[in-house]
């Protein structure tokens, strides 16, 4: 038995994928296309996508909200796990990146489950609340600009049903959050966010070292 989580070197991570990753052709094609982009570092890992897809099924989620679409890999992974009649609202400001996403959603046959809001996320979140969606969301995934992360989180808690789940990406930030010599603004924003969620008694939490680190916060 291990007293702490194993460190995944390249060899062990490759093995992990070889015996656990069941990435379908649609997801793989989107991941390969995204890897050709200069900003491919923004892509979540395939094992993270599979983990999130399983959470959708375990929760029986029917209404999902995503903040930060990029090229839509996480969107596709979750949408494929939604039941008939399920809906995923995803927010982004980049038409260039989301055009790639829309092509692959359509090819995968799940575009009817996805509603893209091409506008600043705060604007979309306010609109959802104004239109009576408070307490109607099962699962939220936040993967957007870090300086506004707490603001998004607060909106999402209002939109989330009791027992619903918020997933926050990049909470380990390639290990930089633990480096006392890293005083960059973005790293500082993530450290501050992590402290706030840790102290938030409105949720139950678990930080998972998958991908770049995910915090799971369950609304009480």
C-alpha cells in the first residue's frame, strides 16, 4: 500500500493509458486535431476526459455547464455520456477554437445536446440566473481564465442543485502552486482560489491529481 499518490513518470503514465484509456475514434480525432495547434497545452488529458465522462454517468447528470470550451474535447467527452434529452451549455469567447469543436461535435452526432454560448462567461452565467436556472444544473466544469475563477465559482454554486458537483481544472498548475519561488500572477490566483475553496463550508471537496489537477466540490 502507498502512503501517498504515486508520481507518474512518462513510462508509468504510458502504461496507465495502455490498460485504462478507452478513447473512441471521435474523441481521438479531436485530440489529434487539437495537438496540431500552437495552444495545444490547453487541452485536457484523455484520461481526465474519461474520468469526467464517468462522473456524468455516475451522477445521472442531465444538465451540464462548462466554462471554457477551447476545441471542445471535454465538451465531447461529457456530451457523449449524457442521456437522451440531456443538455450541455458551454461558454467561450473564441470563434476560431469553437469552430473546430463544432465540426467534431457534429461528426460525433452529439451537437444536438450541446449549446455553445459565444460570449464572456460572466454574461452567460448572469443570463442563466436571470432566466430561472438557479438550482437546475447537475455538473459544472470550470476551465477558463484564472483571475475570474472565483467569480465563476460563485455563480455556479447558485446554478448548481444541492448534491451537484463543480469540477475545477488546473488546480495544481504543473506543480507551480507548490513552488515558493513562483510569484507570477496566474499562480497566485490559483493558490488563492484553492485556499478559498478549501475554506468554503458550502461544499465537500476532494482534490484529484489527474491531468493538471482537478478539485471536485460537491454542493451541500
